[in-house]
C-alpha cells in the first residue's frame, strides 16, 4: 500500500513540475512527446515520420504546423487543422513527406512546431535529433507488453484486441501478457508475480488495461491501434538477433546469437529472455470478468546484464546458450505451448534496441544420431569449417546445412571408406552471420550439430 501511495505522490509532483516547465515554452503548451526518428537509420533509404503531440494548455488545440529538416537540406512543413484536442490528450500523426537518408555517417534531423491555434511563435522550440546512418541494419521486431486483470471488465475487450494485433503482426511482434491481480491469489500470475511487479514498477503502470510498445507508446490498450506499431516498425535496428529453442519434458534449451551492425553503447542495457505460455485455459474463470482463455502469459524471465554480452559493444557477435529448468512448476504449465522471446533494453531511457522471437525446434524432426562427428572451428569467424568423422559403413554420405528456419543453404556429397577417418572442408563464407545446423546424412543415419558463424 505504501509503495503505491509513494508512486502516486511522485507522479503528482512530476505532473506539477512539468506543467510549470511547459508554461514557459514557446510552443504554448503543445509539445512533441514521441517521434520515430533515429537514433539509427539505414543508408540510402527513406523512412516515414510519425510523431505524437500532446496538448498541455488549458484551451483546446484546433490547429498547428509541423516543420522538419534534414541537416542542411530542404525544410518541409505540414499543417493540421480542424482539430479539437483537449487538455492532456495525445495525438498520433503521420507526416506526408518521408526522410531520405544518404550514405553512411552522422547527420541531424530537426523537428519543430509553429502556428499553434493560428498564432506564429516568437521563438521556435527545435528538436535536434542526432542520427547514425549505417550501411547495414536489421528490420525491427516489436515488443508489445500488455498489462491486464482477469477481474477487470474492460480487460476482456482489451485482451481480444491485443490477440487480434498479435495475429496481424505475428512475424513482427513478440507479445508478453502480464496478469496483474496477484493480490487475489489469481493462478494466472502467481508463477511470475515478482517479474510482473518489476515491470509494473519499471513503467509506472498504475491501472489496467495498459499496453506498452517498445516503449514508443504507453496507454490504454483499447485505444491502441496498428498505427502505433507501424510507426515503430519504421525504425531500423542496429543489431540482428536470431536463435532457436528446444523443449524436453521439464527443460527448455535456448541458443541465440547477437549480431551487431555497429558498436553499441551498453550503458544501462540489459537483455531479458521471456518465457510465455501462448494459450492458458480454465474450466472456470479465474477472475471476476468471466474470461476463461488467456494468451501470451508470462511465466519467467531470464536476465543477462552488459558484462554477459560485452563484445557487442565493439561490434563483435556474441553467442549465448543456456538451459532453463521448469521442474518446480510442472505440471502447472504446458511447455509445449511456450514461446521464447528476448529483447535488449536500455533501463534508463526505456528504449528497446531490438526484440526477437526464437524458432522452436520441433520434436521428431531430427533423426536419431548414429554417426559422431567433429565440427571445427565452432564458432567460425571466416566461414571455413571442417567436418571430421569415421564412417561405420561403406555408404555414400552427404552434408546439408540449414538455417534456423529449416531452409537449406548448402549441400554437397562426399566420398568415404568404411572405418577410415574422413576430414572434409565446408566453405560457408557467403552465408550471413548466425546460427546454422550441419547434418551428416548417411543411408541409415542423420547426425546434426549446431554451427555458429560470426
């Protein structure tokens, strides 16, 4: 109780301080709260501009102009009229003219407002946004965090809305659902109450239903729409993350690779691996709103701090493997319905640098191993890899390499003699850095090993 009281007092003080600060701004109580520009951009590519403005003045906002300019380039403007934006209301906007980035390097984008309710400002408040334009980037995957309660009536509609968005953006978004009413002994959140409370404190979530994306936007889940996701998807990421996980009777084995496109500042950055249960159903509703089926329910976090992946600060790929044991909560969960996602987040600015959902290795796909072989060097820095084994029969063998999507990216046949040691080389320098699976295939056996290319 004291924790919530202190948070309420703190938030009230921040609102008062922000009010006095805003009264002195030349933007006359209207401010740019969020924008999707930077801090990274893809060289020789365009990017749509999205921004959220909020009206902190005592009168309604009826019109204003937005101006934006690439460093030393042309200034663009767009007018918004016929508005009726009340006090404390946010407004999400998409500007007509996109930003065109040139060669890799550093640049600045300037963004400002003017003509608030038709009145030109005497002095312009300008946001100068530094941008690192990279020659290579990765598509961004979104982290969508949904806070709800099984005793909250409006959460029924919100949970269905979140599920709908999760289906539409299933290749671009990882969803974590937090059931927040642990005080009632709700079985939905008891297994992860410490993690749920941590994330509520992290974002100052005081009520449900609330949603946070990346966290480009935080607000009422029911008002949340696809525009907020499209805005954040426009931003490229400076790092690629890929990997797999396999499920046994009580454990999950996780393997992933962090592959940066540039040196990254790891100050206040942590990596979280989220284990969620995709579908949880009850015969009787666990709460008071009548819901029986829930989605993307958080079950556990595994946290890594900067020292665990410090090489990416120098642009060097980092591979991480671990096994998570769920024996203590079996059979209250179904590991076969688990999803595994991970995200890099700055704990000071809240920025989510990149998110990934790991691919599940389906049980039964890999044939029982009957031939042992060595694969080295592993990891490989230049794509030159050797396979060494001693065949147990006089048969033809072949080698196949697949990526973590199960797609074949390399294959070749090799000649062998029974019980004679065989060593052969694979030239995989044309493959992108990442996690691959090398299979040695005989007439009656398939042996597979994981390979990491840096």
